[in-house]
């Protein structure tokens, strides 16, 4: 299984257009020896022919262009066999509207996420210009689906609906992780880019996986509050922080997956600062920090 990280940042990217936090400021000025990050999107393939995209970020056009494996191999062609959505947040699905150039799309999502994106959304009509432009495939938690040569199963992860749908209440289908199994090689990927907590089922999946991607949005619970950038704690935004006594570094200590990678990293996170104590702590615990262009071969 080949995994290509097209975008490693949380919503807003790095730097974020309206953000003057120390990380964004120092990246712009050159004081930070780091590279910009686009918003989270990952491509996975079992055969290098067909690729599935995990989430569709607002930067999907440039992300596809930056990844030759995803380029057309004919006058009208795309090796993208399907797009799998893990939740309905705009940084995860807005890119679908950028794929409107009359190309048949297969989109896999929970029923809840499909409805959240399609119902009452007049812009969705751009993906309904001809019959069969979009084929929705429902991800039913606990059931494996064959997608682009890979077996894909959704596992509910503690989360929340997207901000623009919060008044409709919460549902287990709002947010899922993905268990992706390459039956030929036997390799397993567990992909959880947003999770407010680790359930026993998630933990069991991580121990079976060869590679785990996990929510690296915030280092601390009060990261945005402390920087004067917002009034919500990480948990209120459905992200388990990485650091601290209840953070994912400690919660996931001992996970047996050979490769463990933090993704969906917010621009405020000290993990993005080379040499920071927080980054060193994560690396020392055996975690890697995703970046645009990162490749993993299982
Ligand atoms: Zn997000
Ligand atoms: Zn920032």
C-alpha cells in the first residue's frame, strides 16, 4: 500500500491567511525553518493505478497537480477511483466542489455526512449536471466496502457535526476513522485525522494496524485560548490534544503499529517548530509529524 500525504494541516492551513500567531508569523518571515502545509488530504493506492483520496480539501486542485501519480493518463481521465470523507467539516469536503469539471466521481461517506453536504446546498448542483456525475457509496460502520482495490471500513470516532450544522444535534455518523486493508499484501492503515477521544475499538484497530495516522491538531487543550485566538478548548472542537497527561501521546503509548504519524496539524501547534521540546517529545515517543509530500510505503 502506498500512502501520499497531499496536505498535512488542519483547517486554515499553515500559514493561515488571517493568522499572525508566532508559527504563522515566523513561517512568513523565514524565521521558522519549516515549509507551508496545505489542508489535510491523503492519497492511498494498492496498485499505483487506482488511488483513493481521504478527504477533499479546499486546496485539492493544487494538491492533485503536485502529485504526478494523480495526473490524467488520457485526454479525459483521472486515476482517482474514489474520495472517502471522514466528516463534513469544510476543510474535509469543500474540495469536492472544485472537482466539477464533468467527471464522474465516487464519494464514500456516512449517510449523515452525505446529507450534510448535499441537502439544502445549491452549490451541490454543480455536481449534478448529468446523471451519474456523483455516485455516493454509504460507509456503514463495521462493514468493509471494496473501494479502488482496497477494503475500507469506517469506525465511528468521538467527534461532532461541522460548525454550520451544529444546531442539528450530534450523531455517531458525524465523524469516523478509516480502517484500510490491502488484502493482497495484508497491510492495514488506520486513519483518524479527527478524534476527540480514543475508544477501545479504536485502540484495538491501532494495535492491528501497520500504520496509524492520528489527530495532531493541537498540542494543548487551551492552545487557541492561550494565544488569544479563540475561546474554545481543543476538546470542544472534537480534537484530543497531543500533549498533557490525558493527551494522545500518553493515551496511545504502547500502540503496536510500526508507523505512527500525526496529521491534521493546526498552524498554532508547537509540533510545527523544528527543535521545539514538544516536537522532540513526540519524535522520541516514536511518532512522525506529517508534511506535504510525505510518502509511506507499507
Ligand atoms: Zn479538519
Ligand atoms: Zn497561525
